[in-house]
C-alpha cells in the first residue's frame, strides 16, 4: 500500500454507496485499503468477533470515542492518527497499558479513495508507534452530505495493575496541578488549517500518544489524577475537578505554557487558549510532596511541562491569577467555538 496516496488499487477513485452494500466492492475496499495498513496476527476480516489474549492479574480497562475533524488532514496529524492517539490517551491517563483497538469507519459517498488510503495508513503507523493493534472493525458508507468525508469510532482495551488507583476522589486541598506542555496547540492548528480567517502559519497540532508521559507520572508517589485536556481544553478539566471535588482551583497565568503563535491567534480572533483542545498533553494532580518529582519526570520527556496551580479550599470555582497581579474567574465553557476538532 502506498502511503503517499498514489493511484488507488480499486477500480474506482472515489467512494460509492456500493462500497457499503456488503458485496464485492465492500470486500475489496476492506481487503485492499484497510487490511494491509492494519495487518497484525489478531486481525481476521472474515470473522464477526475476535478473541484476544488477557493479561493475568490485571484489570481490564475499556474506552470508546468518536472522531470528527475538518480538515481531515492538518499540520501535525490527521483524523486517522487522531483517532488512535485519542483512544490510547484515554486509556493511558486512566493508568492502563493500551493493547487493542476496534475501528468503525463511516465513509461519505464521493470521498477520494487515495485520501482514505492515507488516513488508514496513518492509523496503522500510529497504532504501531503506540504499541496497539486494531483487532476488529466495520465500514459503513453514507450518502453525499451526510458525513464530513469520514468519521471514525474507536474502542480501546487496556490492562491496569490493581495497585494503580487514580481518581478525583483522591484530590485534596494543597495538591498541585501540572500540565505536560503548551496548551491550545491542536485547536489553534486546526483553526489555521481551515484558512477561514485569512490567517496562515506553521503551527502544528500536538496530537500524539501521551502513554510515555503517563507511565513516567505513574512512577511518582502522590499522583492523584490524570486527564487529557481535549474538547474544552485546560479550563474544562479544571472545572470538572472543581465540580467533582467541591474544591476550588487557583491557576497561575504566568506559569501556564502557551506558545506565542497560539496566543497571537487567540488575541486576533478573540479565543482563550485555556479552552482550546489539546491532543498530546496531560493535566495531572499530585500531592505537594510529590510535585517536584512529578515535574522532573514530565520534563524528562517534555521540557515545557509546568506546575501551574493548586487545589484550594473554598467555593468550587476556577480562579486565574493574572500576570498583572489580579485574579479573574474562568467560567465554564458554554458555546462551541471550534466544531469538528477531535
């Protein structure tokens, strides 16, 4: 299979409704586009279900998610790699080791087969790089205008040691908040890639597996909680913590890493980088005694990681200490400024 999207192996150059009718064309689509890119010993396209090996003494952890983004390919990634990384990351921040994925692809009539080849090849690369395999899947074709080219739905299976315990119920006042890198990169990169505002730039999405970072943080005593700040960004994770714990969060604007390019785009267009999606970051909460160790572990893999705030007693709200010496409340996200970003 040619990852560069040269002449597709099918007789058609675009997806037709007949690619979803269960007959020859659907079989050829699976055999010539999906199977070669996702090939592994457990994948059998002739089966309705698959048996996978378990890990003795471990807890099974399961997650599922859907992925939509426009454009389908953007600087730093595409909807294919995003689907893998997003699922792997949900397992990783839960303290699990990802192993298996299932993939459902919803294809729009008229989608270029060459574009689909690139996206499925990207899924295969991301899966191999993340140490997971796609073991089962399905394809459906919908009519023109019923889908933005392609949607992916992915279920992930991982295994977690029973000794790992993470959760918002463990968070206490005095705990520190850590982020593993600059926030808002993905949301800003997708926004620029659309070229809807007459802006261009070389900003790339941060879309990537956070498994190495999660594993490094799992080795730090006092780790309470991890979450990947996707839709709604850092601010939304902070509000989820405040709502669940009934404690406040105080974040320090001067310590939150934001790239200059992201800040400039947000200033021009009226967005707040704290609400923009990240696809390769972790927001973690760790007790005060372990905060420095957690920061060192994160910076060994991501030098721009930072301790950005703490859990406070008092009202369950999110307060930002500004660089000018004041404070402002970060409200919970209400609108949808960037649809189709993850």
